C-alpha cells in the first residue's frame, strides 16, 4: 500500500477529518504512522477513535497493510 491509498481510505470513511497525515518511516510500504484529526472523534475514547479508523480501512490489514501507529484527536484536543 501507499500512503496515498491509506489516506484515501481514511478520508472516504471519515470525510469530515481535517487532518489525515500518513507517513511510511521505514519506507517499506507495510509499516505506517498516521495523524488523524476529526470532529467525529469528539467525546470518544482513544480506542473508540481508533476503531473508527480501522472501520474506514476495511480489510486492508488482511492484505498489504501490516502495521499502523495512530495518533488520533478531535480538533479541540489536537495540539499539533
């Protein structure tokens, strides 16, 4: 997978997200880092926020995506 493909999946599943920043720090196209800021996360626990992202990614973890380290926040929580 590419960072662009992951970003597109997340933006499709969380269209109100204001920040979707995907990085491939090892440049191996399987281990990624993401920062996602969305009003949908307001009032949700970190685990609930991550579940929304996993839902947006669908079955990507069954194929090319191996690991995704996430930082998620509602706009009111984001310290960017």
